[in-house]
């Protein structure tokens, strides 16, 4: 199995970030894993990457929590969608949340860039499905 480029994890909880990073490392799916506790910092980073077309830094996947202070996951996604589509077309977003609210799942399903809604904790088995889901833009809802 070939590895995907890069995954970015956006979650305000350091423990969740640690667990998710370790799980992704064990899955051996991505060449790079980068974490952000602040969605604002993640957006600034991503805007810079896309603006400067830093190809090696463009993520294949962004995993974002929805319940965060200052800027929640939904707000992060809305801001991300403002980056021109021609630049972000190879990046998919998945929700990674402790919320199992049917309302949140339906909301995520209605957003084009989102291909999956994953309940925490992320498992190695789930992480190993990312290559198939991303290469074929397959929705897991």
C-alpha cells in the first residue's frame, strides 16, 4: 500500500492529539503527521501553504474536532472553504469528534469537503481505510 502525503490534526485537547498521532503512526498510512491545538493557527498555516503552493506541505487529509473554543470545527471548515477550490481539491476533511449527535453527523454529511465522521477514539483499523476513501473520494457516512 502506498502512503498518502500528509495529515493535519486539529484538536484543542493535547491528550486527543497525542492519541490520534500515535494511532496514525501505528497505521503507517501517512508520510507526515502535523498537529495543531488551535484551529486559527492551523488555518493560518494552511492558507500560507496553499498561497505559496508548497506542494510537499499540502495535506491529503485534515482531521478536525468540532467542539473547540474560540473557533469550533464548523467555523474552521467554513474558513477553509474560502481558500480557492483549485488549490484545495486534493485535500479532504474528516470530522474526528467525541460527539455522536445525529445532528452533527447530518451536518457533516451535507458539506462537500467532508468524507467521514469519526467518533473518537480513532483506531488503527479506521486509519487504514483512509487511502481507499481519499483516493476514490468515497464517503463513509
